[in-house]
């Protein structure tokens, strides 16, 4: 539940010490993250794809509610945020608003906004964009530049945007995501 009292709908997979919150983009819902969540759960992680309210400024609060749930109710030791498109905007802003020490890593795919929040982010920051995604290339680079270390920018082939990057650059995205999980969660 958000601090404002809204119910956050999510689907919990796995039971590992490392928790992953998935935030979808426009035109998607939590079910769109099922392939990634199931695979990471099979690899020993706790995964929570959530439905976001993308109206106004509510989305970051939904992400923060999911972080609190994983930390307090499930008992994970580490939390990584994964967001694509509008979900990337939400995880960046959520990370920047989170209490110190509650977010250990963030995978930001094709962000459209949120550069103003990047400097306040905590933990590992991994920014990913497709070379041909004219909508997000400059935003992603500015976000990486504004963020503190540790941080990295990865550019993948193609022009896919948001969650479609996981379809068009599947091998690259799995390598990138698993690298972040190993770095943050061991």
C-alpha cells in the first residue's frame, strides 16, 4: 500500500535474498514482466512485478510501496529496481525518494524523464538504451551524467524502446541484468 493509501497490485515469484521490483511502461502491465520475473525467480531471486498508476506523480509511490513490502514483509536483504519507459521514470524517482540504504541497484531502460532526480539516486545505477531510440538516447546519457557513482551506461543494438528492448536485444539484456544482479546481490 502506498503512503497515500492506494493498493499496489503485484505478483510475487521466488524466495531469494535479493528482491527485484519490476515497473512497466505505458501500454503494459505487471504481466508483461512475467518472463523476466519467472526466469530470475528460477535463478534464486525474489521478484515482484507491479501494476503502476501512470497518472500524475503516483508511480514512484507504487514502486516505494513494493520496496517496503519486499524489505519488511518478505525480508529480502537487497532490492533492485527495474523499469522501462514510463516505468524507468518511476524507478528513478522512487530511488531518489527512497530512504538511504533501501535501494541497492536500479536498471533504467529507455527513460523519458527524471534527469532532475538522477543525482539523488542511491546504489548501483545501470542505464540502458537502444542506439536508435531517438526518444531516449539523450535523456539516458544526461541521466547517467547526473547520477553519482557507481553507474554505467549500456547501449544495445536496434531502435526498440522501453520493455521492447528485452525482446529485440534479449541476449544483451539478460547479460546486462545478470551482471547487475551479480554485482549487487553477489
